[in-house]
C-alpha cells in the first residue's frame, strides 16, 4: 500500500496537534536558540555599523600623525619617549612637500573656560587651521570657518559648536560678539553645523581657534597631532610615505613619530567586531543544539508511546520509508515552527529594545535570519533521523504484542 506524502504530512500534523502542550515545550528550545542568534548577530552588526559611521563622520582617507614612536614590547603597544615632538613647521613642511596630501591640519587642543557676559562653560578648545574643515568633514552653519593661514590678519577669532552657542548665546546671533577663552578675548566668526557625538566626543560641545592662539592658551609650543587628507586611498598611501620622509629629514632621521592610517584602524576594528559577532552567534547557536536534543528526546518518547500504532500501520501495508517519513516530518515541523517563532521573537525583541533604548545600535541582517532558520531546519532533520529510523525498523509482530 503506497501512502502519499500529503497524507504523511497530514498525519504528522494531526499527531502534533493532539499533543499541543508537549509540542510547544519542545519547540521552545529551538525558538529561544533562533531568537538569540538573530538578536545577538543584529546587535553585533549594529555596533559594527555604528563604529564605521563614527569613523566616516570624522572624514575618510585621513592619516593621523602623532608624536612618539608606537612600539610593541611583550605584546603591549607603547609610545616611546620623544624630545622633538611635532611643530607647526613640521605641518607646513608636510603641506609643501607632500603633493599627494591635499589638506594638512595641525592640531593643538585642551579644555578651557569660555565666558560671555555672566554665562560661562568649560569645553574643549581645538586649535587648528582652515584645512581642518576639509579633513574632518566639519562645516560651519552660519558665518565662516578659520581663514587660510596666508589671510589671517586677526588670530583671536573663534567658531562655536552648537551646544556652546546655545549655552552662551541662547536665542541670540553670536557673530561679531567677543567671548573670553581662558581670559583671552576672541571674536566669534562662525557657528558649526550640528554634528552629534563621535567615538565618545561631543562634536557640538567645542570651539575652534587658530592653532597659534591655542598654543598660547595652553602654553604649549608642540602639537598633539597633524591630520592629513587625500581624495583617494592610493594618494593617501603615497602621502603617508611622503609625510614620513619629510619628518625623518626634519627630525635628524629619528622616527620619533607615528603615522596612523584611519582606514586601517577602521579595518582592524571592523574585523574585531566581525569576530565578536560570529562568536556571539556561535554561543547562541548552542541553544539551538540544546533544542535539537529536546526534539530527539521527545521523538524517542513518541516512538515508544506509539509502538503498537507503528505495528498496525506496518501490518496493513505501510512501508519502512512511510514510517521513517512520518516521524522525520514531525521532527522537521517542530523545528521549523520553532524557527519561525524564533525569528518573530528575535526581531520583535530587537525592535522593542531599540524603542526602549534608542541609542542601542541594532542592524537586522537578512543573512542572519536565513542562516538561523536554515540551522533550525537542519537541527530538525539531524536530530529526527535516529528516532524516525528506530521507528521504521520496528518489527511489526513485536510491535503488535506491545500493550
């Protein structure tokens, strides 16, 4: 007697419906496993995208030159002592002698007290040049940024971040007004566009002044860093080599500085985040294996409970393949239904978490959903084969004798 596959599906479904509570508990392990995989992978991808966006918001194709040579001793990165440091003349030399670098911005920064009338605010002051706007993709909303070096007739000028403007000039136009920066008078010539936070730094809570003025404020004749930009990755690589050669020549062939490629730094971070994401997915996948073991356990119990039924079906003509298909289909239905429920739970939990914590970076990946569901389907097949095969190999006469 040949049994159609549709009849086998119907019989398997009816059997599961008859034991709804047991089936639901069996599905629960798979549901939690799939939901965990989707949620953790989504959080990992969200963090990776967040870090990438933060770096890109600070400009692309950028090299960062810092004083001190980065060395590794015993696996720990260290900055070697340097007596030379970086100077404005170094930045000028790089600008003049590195044709592949289209913008070079020296940077000197620190925290100072900013005051206007009876209002004051402690904030970060960044001393730099006009090229900073190009390098870091930070632009003014009203007024103007720092003038080019050759056009500077007044070095006591300042550009305010949005939060500083709102704190010192609520509802007022600050352009042309005089503020005190560490008791030095500066004329406001611009207000920056709203930028938000990036890598832990609030880009709206700072002000910009000419680099020479910042050096006077902080009583410092050295720079914390030199930023340089090129329109292309190839140009940036060549520019980094040129900048290194210029500084080596100026520093008596001592490499007492470090050239960082922001793109390479981002690539390393992205790789690390990718590995962490896969590790989280692997940990969550253990829940799926536990769910699969639960499916195998319940199917073995089902085979034991239905031994007489199996004997009767074989006695009336059911083949070994029919019995195998019935129990295997039951296992796959359990795992697939659990997988679908897990997808809904994982996506729903992610959306709910994002609604409660809007700053939580979550990015749902279609591949994560497909892989999680595919794995749940595979779990149903893998852990259902043994119980199904055991049922198909039962001797019909011995099965009929079971009370």
